[in-house]
């Protein structure tokens, strides 16, 4: 079951379209330099990160105590990984010099035996690996591996990779079921997928074996976390909740898990690692578990924006069809993790149901995480917001009506940077005889198909326009299949080859055009994208009698800046006609929708009356303006609403 589909080397993908180039450039030119300043505590109005300072203290360069969260090291690792991807797409000597400098600072803190975690170096190495449940040591290590692999692949520089390998070798000796070994696993997963990355780069099987160990030990009796909790007499915050050890996906063996539970980011990172291990060890059963968990998430626990993890208490999954819009957590990182999980399952199956979700999350619940100018971020991504409720309702205090400059727990901004900088890895894939177009991102892609160099030129103004042109450039004719994803939202498409109807077969949601291709051959795909009024399964209590508005992959919302207050009083119906217009000056250029809607009037209600016996509601007609959900909260705080009353 070895996976047959792979991403292309990132340097072979040049993103060049109006939509994504702006994000890629925003990350390179603004987000990464800004985040470097943050990591160095140089941004006014943003609390100190202490991240780089911790490494300097750990290296003995300066004196001081550890600052920030126990997992603060991971912020710079994610930043380096994002820089690595960005350098692949666009060389930038200044950014590379910053990353080289960061790597020098990190490596200076490494201990003689390879250990590298500033919290324990500063606070006492004798305590290391004694609090796997909550102290994120292995999580930070996972991010170190990811950064090291990415930076080596991007620049050829080994310094961070060598440091990572030294730490990995140290950890391989410490964990296991042998005498004097620790039979534990991380409280916050990611090292599993990171170990597989290290294995794929080095070919050293002990890294794969450790990933298998961490996955298979998880949740086995005697439960390591329970033993650790008792041995060190630690508090257990989740003791009196229904989660207990399932908060860490460790309440039962992973193969016995049937629904996504617990902390959402941890869950999807674990599942991604499980998919990697399944691929490398031909473990059909583990793949089945992954598919089952995927189906549970996307079929019962995912928002229309691709947000997951509804519960603010524990940043967690709750239960099937529990999808409230105004108290949702929907951490940006959780949707990013869902993309990681999705691409792995796609590469194992070639099924568009996974790449459909990548598109849903990417164009909605992930890019909503960043402001237009690239320096403010959402951690929580609600589908309904009211600034007064955020301020005065304790149950909604996690929801912010405006993006923040930074967070004490700053996982999301660097995670966003590393995903956007590597978006080419999700857009295109290839197998031995097929080139896959998963996302419609314009640019130039160089592929090696069976030894032949083939260049694909993709031209599109997606997601605003419905046409995608893919032309082939090759020195000599070459036979392969071009597989283009027909999005799940698209009810009518048209595929032409060199101007006439193409012959193709649909397999798992992809249209395969198979032939001997010659230079200049061009496929033109048209994806009809009328405005769609979308309903939710009636088991989702909050959305009964409501609808969301979508156009293509984009989820729309009403915002106070266009529509005034009281957005919950707007009603549309199934015959509502929408006008779409591209507005180049709005949020970097977006399609804005307009319609006539009914607005529940206050006519006849007196102040203080609050209730009265039934009387037909009175409506006034109003114009309603809809903007892409991801663009909300860029014009000051105000109400926002995705699911609107709808009379079908
Ligand atoms: Zn996060």
C-alpha cells in the first residue's frame, strides 16, 4: 500500500496568480520578517515571546529565566520551516541570513548528548522527559525535525539537520520498552509525522521504528500517562471531564478509536502521523482507522469553513453534529492540521474527497486567520460574532471580533506561514504516470514524468473566475494522464482539449485525460460557480432554518460594515437572486455578492415589551452585501454572520 502519489519538489512550483501570489508574497515580505521581530521581542504592543531569548539563556550567552509557554521553542522551528519553504519558491538572501542566524542560536544551546529543549536546559535537565503528558518536549522536538528537514531540502545546509539527528539519536535510546527506557509517548503529538519525515530523508529505519512505537504504545494499558501522573504526583486537569486521557487521544489504543476526540490540533497531527506510518509499513488496518476518523471529522464534526474543534474547553472535538456558530473554537492550527491529514490520505488513495476538504479549509477557515496586512491573526475562527457578546459573555470570551497582533500561545501565526509557503505541495501532485491538479492555483510547474521533463503552465483567476487553462510544454511527446479535480461543490463542468470536448474518465473525483501529450497541448476546464444557498444536516441544531451562501469554494458572510447591526434579523429564501461583482479594491480583489433580503422589522414592538402573543412578523426589504468569510474583521470590530435565516 506504499503511497504512489507524491508532492513535487517545492522549488519546481512557481505560484503566479492574483490570489495566491499575494499570500505567498505577504508571508515572505511581511509575515516572516514580522514574526522574526516578534520572536526577538521587538514588536510594541505584542507581549514578549521570549523564544530567541530562551535559546540565548540556554546557550549561556545571557543570564535569565525561561519565558513564555513550555513549548515556546516550537515557534522558531515553525518559523524556520516556513522560511525554508519560502526560499524554495523565492530566494531571499536577507531571510536566509536571518534563518542561518536563528539556527546558530539554536545549535549553541544543544547539549553534549544531543538534547535540545530550552525549558529543561534552563530549569534542570534532571527533570527532562518526566512530564510527557503536558510539557510538550517531544512536540518541540517534532517541530525541530520538520524545520531541519525542510531547511536542508531547501538550502542544502546541514547544520540544523545534524543537530536534529543528534537529538533524534538521543531520543531513540531513551524511549522504548527496554530496561531503563521510557515506555511513553507525547502529550501533544506531531513527532510521529516528523520522525517519518526524518526517516524519509535519512533512510535510517530507527526513526520510523520510533514513530511506530509512539503510535502503538499510545493508549495501551498500563497507561503511561496515568503512571506518570501517579509517579510524580501531578495534578490532572482533565480528571473530572469526560475526556480524561482521550483529551490526548490516549484513553484507548489508537486502533480502537472510532471518532475524533480531545484536543483537535493534537488529534489531526496524530492522525497525520498514523497515515504516514501506515504508508511506510503497509499497515492496512492503521489506514482504515485513519479513514474512519477522517469520515467522522468531515462527515459529522466539521464546519462549512473547514474549521474543526468546536469546544473552547480543551480546544477540542465534542460530539457529532455539535456545531454552534458563535461559541466555536475552530483554531486556525486545527484546520491546518486537517490539511496535513487530508494530503496524506489523498496521496494514499487519489480520492478528491480529501483534496476537496483541503480547498474548503484553505480558502475559508485558514486564510481567515490572517489580516489583510499580514500582521494580525485569529486563533479562534467563529462563524458568527458580536463584539458586545465577546466582551460581556463569559462563554464567548475566547472569540475575538478583531485579529490580534500576537498570542501568548502563538502556535497559529507561524503555522499559517509554513502552510502558505508550501501551498504548492498541496496544489499539485504526481504519480508514476499521472500529474494531479488538486487546487486551481496559477503558475508554472516543472515535473519529471517517467524521465521526461514536462512543464505545466496553469492560468486562472480562480476562485473568482470559473476557467482554468493548463498547457503542456515538453521537448518531445510524452504519454501520461492529466488528472484534474472536479470539486465536490461543482455541479456542472466542461473540459476541453485544444478547443474541443476532451475525452476523459472520472475516477475518485478526478477527470483523467490520458494521451501522448505534445508541447502546446492545452486543457481548458470550466467550473460553473453560481451562487449556492447551502443547507446543513438537520441534526446540526444551530443551523435549522438557516443557510450559508457559497460561490465556488468560497463561503460568504454578512458583516456589520456593509449591513448594519442585527445581522440575525436578515432572511433570505431559495429564490433570492444574487449579483456577483469583482471588486479589485476590496481585500486584495474579491468577488462581493449583493441581494435583496428581508429584515425582521422592529415595527410595533415597544421598548421593554420583550414578549407578546403571536402576531405575524413584519419584514422590511433591505439590500444585503456578502463578503468572503475569510475577509471579515478587516474594517474594525463589528457583527459577522455566516448562517442566515432562510425560508426555503
Ligand atoms: Zn494554533
